[in-house]
């Protein structure tokens, strides 16, 4: 039984598919959900812009992150699940590191996350937070892959059991 489920959300279609799967599990098992969004400030280059613009951009990123969490929370609540929401900030680190830190702190029984399923050069260039979470998590991880076929089909899900580290 999964009493506590950690769900990273970023507002993407695959993230929403992961959220929906987590909600289904939470409803059937009476699980607690914790939704996590990570504001990544790594994209900012402070060296060529005045501090005021960087501050406004950070505030804008935080506001957008809060909106992502609010939308995800509303989706869960409409389906009868009241989630806990956490907004985290990253200053150059990978999202996977913060997801894993959140898992260590909150100790969920399951992590559910959407994955784009990138391969080849895209994966090399963008990395794979999902792969790192699967590799380093001490709990099972349910990966929900974006639907490549018709929009009305169910997403592809893969449960990966935690490996003994």
C-alpha cells in the first residue's frame, strides 16, 4: 500500500499524465499526495543584466511555479484528493536532486512522475531527471510516459522498484 505519494509537477502534458495516475492511486488507497514544483534559476545570467531585472525575473519564475502548483492542486481536489504543495528553488542544480532530497525528507512510499522518454542526442543534451530519480530513489518510482499515439489512449506507465543501494 502506498500511504504517501510524491509527485513532481512542471505543468507539461507528461507531468499532468503523471499527476492523474498519482490521483488514481491516492483515491483507491487513501494516500497522501505531495506535489512538488521546482523553480530552476540556472537559466539566469546575472553578469549582463542589472540586478533589478534579475529580481523581477526570479519573482516571475516563482509566480509561474506557484501557478503550476495551484493548477495541479485544483486538478487533484476536483477528483476528491487534497494534496500538500511544495515550491522549491534550484540555483543551478538538477531537478532530480531536489526531488530526491524531498523524497528523503518526506519519505514517500512511491514517486510518480511524467517522463518525456527522450532518446539519443536530446537525452544527452537535456539529461534525464526521471532516470536519475529512478536510479537513486530508495522507493518505487512510477514513470508515466507521454502519449505518442492518439490523445484518447491511456498513457504508458512503468513501475520501477527501488534497487538496493
